[in-house]
C-alpha cells in the first residue's frame, strides 16, 4: 500500500540475505511468484476475499489453481493456500468460504499437489466469545455454527486453521486488566493462570475453542 517500494526481486533477495524462510502473499502476484522461483522460501498464498464467491464454481477454482499454483509448483515452495482472510459469520461472503475451500482442495488434488501444500482459511480472534482464561476459550455462538463445518473440512484433510493473532488490539481494548509488559513479551514470571505473554494466551484460547467444537486435532 506504500509508494517508492523496492522491486519484487529486491524484496525476495532481502528475505534470502536475512535468512527469512517464510512469506505470506495476500493475493496472487505473478511477478512475486516469478521472483520466488528457486528461493526455497515457504509461501502462504492467499485467495483474496473479493474472489471467494467466484471460486464457489469448481471450474473457476481449477483455473485459479492452474494459473497461480500449478504453474509455479515445481520451484515455488507453497506451504498453505489461505482461502479468504478474516471472514466473519455475519459477512455476506461467509457462505462462500467452505465451498471455495472444497473446490480449491479438489483442484489441488486434481493437480496432484495435495502432498506439497495444505488448503485452509485465516480467521482472527474476534470469533472467540471468551478467551480468558485460555482453557475456557470458546467460539461465540454465532461463530460456532460458521466455523464448525470449516474445521471439520480441515480435520478431514489434515490441515491447520490459520489464525491472525493481534495482542495489540486485545491490549488497547482492555488496558485496565492487561499489563503492557504482558502484551510486549517483557513480563517477568507467569500470571495467575501460568502465562508470561498475551500472544501465547490468545493462541491457547484458540486451541481450547477448537477442542470445544470437536476438532482437537486441528492445530
């Protein structure tokens, strides 16, 4: 979203020179994919939200995979395909996530690439109805019915649930009970429920919520 940015190849070279081994692309950019060829950098490739509805069509999903994944799969190290980012249960696109996931998975399998990468979606922690203490983490009632079939799909395919975890937002919205040192990984010692930082607590609350919707194997 900035200007005066370095070239795509320069960014990949910067990754390699600093031994950064993972990158997330929020949408397919063929210039970036070309630059990633032979880099051995693990890639999360995103299906942007504005393409979700079109990919509920199986043919469109096959075309998307052939164009952006299969064409680069021999020398780009795809790890995950993230089908949608932070779609919430009340969003107009909520009903498109699972069909798009299923169609992308079928297209990946048809291309014989299912052993190289996993297909998932990315959520944020606002889907949790409760996150503290982490053992009591649970999806909200509206999110539970939305997320359950998605995590069942992930479990069937041995895929993880991708999560965007934001300690900053948790802190700024609850500064009276969350210490800044706890949010910044600088707290000395554990809190009363055994955690030293907010990130770990939020992550564990997601694990607990997944167990409560019957998917403890999804990590």
